[in-house]
C-alpha cells in the first residue's frame, strides 16, 4: 500500500538572473583582452534565456561597445528599448527587413551576392548607406562566403545602389575551446589572409573580429578589434578551456522551484512513464512542477540531480512535460513546499549549466536557451529585485 501523500499544486518555479554577476563576468572577460579590444556582447536568443533587454541594458551601463544578435527582430527589440550601441545581426535577412535596419542603425551581415540584390530591390531612398559586415567562412562550414570569393563579393558591393558601406569583416571558429588545436590555428591563419586580401581589394579600415567566449582564452593573439563573448558573460566556458584556464566566472542564472507533492512508495513501485524507475527499496518521492516543456531536458532523465535542503537528490523516472520526480529518501526533514534548485547554488551545493549539460549529453548553451518563457524571470541588481512574468 502507498503511505501518506501530501500535495499543493502551484507553478512555483522561477529563474533569478543576477545582473551584478553578469557585470562581474564582463570584468573577467575584459581583464583577458589586449589593449584596444572591445566587447561585442552576444545577446541573441533572449540573451541565452536570461532576458535580452535586461541583460543588454546592464551591459550597456557597464560600457560594452556593441551587441550581437541573430535576427533583425532581435536587434529592433534592443533599439526600441533604448539601446544605442552598435548592433550586428549575424543571420540572414529578407527584403522587408532592410529598411528597418537602415532606419534603426543596425548592421547586417553579408555572405552571398543574392543579399545585395535584395538590398537593391528594396528601393531604399536617401544618401545614408546601409552598413554591413562580411562573414567569411574560414572553416566553420556554416554561414560565410568562402575566402576565394571575397574579392568578387566586395567588388559587387562597391557597385550596389543604394550604397552599401562595409564596416567589418569577421569569421567564426569551429572548436575554439581546444588550446593549441591545429585546425583552429589554421582558421586563424586563413582569417589573417582574408584580412590582407580585403585590404588589397578595397583598402580602408574594417572592424575585425573572430573569437567567441572560449577563444578569448585559447587564442589571445586573435583579439583584434572586438571579441564576441556570450557564454562567458553568463558564467560558463566550454571544456577543456574551462579546466585549462579556470576563469573566475559566476553563473548568472538560478532556477528554483518547490515541492508540490510528497509520497512514500514501497519496494517495487514504479515512477513515471514506461515504469522507467522501479523503487529498489521503499523510497520517498517528491514531485516538482517542472518538466521538458519548461526546458528541463528530457535527455537528463535518470541522470540529473537537484538540490534540496542543500543536498543533492536524484531525478528519478522519465522527465515528463510539466512534472519531474525527485528521490528525497536520503534528505532528512523534507516537507511540502521546500525549495528545489535545478541550476545554481543552495547552501554549500551548486549545480552548473555545464554539469546539467553533461547529464543531458549536450552543451551548456542548450541548457540555458531551453528554459521556457513560461518560467518567470526575476532580476537581482545591487540589492534590488524585479520580476518579469
């Protein structure tokens, strides 16, 4: 028979974003940079789930030189929120977005000639040029014009009407987290050759940037004019760079919820779909109102732990859409309504995005970006707390 059960149903889950920790991480990044190198803070995907506008506003107050986003829509959100720094869109754009980019002073990325035809077809009027940066594929195999085609693209840009102004040239590393990686060194060498070719083709002065978070530590000779930190600002770094350099980064995000149901299950009782966990002995099971629809990755089922009363307790059974189950048998004194931490610190314990990623067989980027908008965001800043549903 089942023993005593206790319940209270509420979606008592929230993410707390520490904006002071964000500023501290920016300071750590800046300490690593060569003189004259600026920060183009990557705030795409709602600042990796942290809240793009609030994060960008704090980084602006800390003096970052610009922001990187994935789409024109993301860039316009920042402009409408009053952010005045340069904003670069990494992704593609359609013809309808070109006028918005010009109006809002947003820099677009070019990587093939069809984009130039879109600009010409947009019918823009006036003497203000459309500002663009060129993405060159030096080995990522994703967006970016191939180095051998750069000259023809630049020539085509010079003929475009309305006028297009090239403000920068950049590339992206495929494996910057590996110190001394030969392919990364070769990408760096290719980028150097690209910059020399651009100088020969057009002259002028272009903003140059290559490095994401890990590369700031592993390839300091390539800091150029800007770096593009994202993950480091939010308090993490990919391995093996994280272990090699151990930068004093602080996770910015804490994800907490509450126990809404407690039950004592006998030996042989099953938990979750497919009877994916069977109690080997009598177990005390807590239910939390967080599931894969909230961003708790289903792949972490049966592997992840959470913090309850400062101690680790394993998630058991398959993570379901809105609920997950925790074995709290070994945690003394657990009661209904107790706080449960999925990411962040509780007492002396901590669970990091990197650790959660390891349990789910993924990367910390996905762990952070997966957290659903239906989880309330709260912001901490110099002892002030605000909420955003």
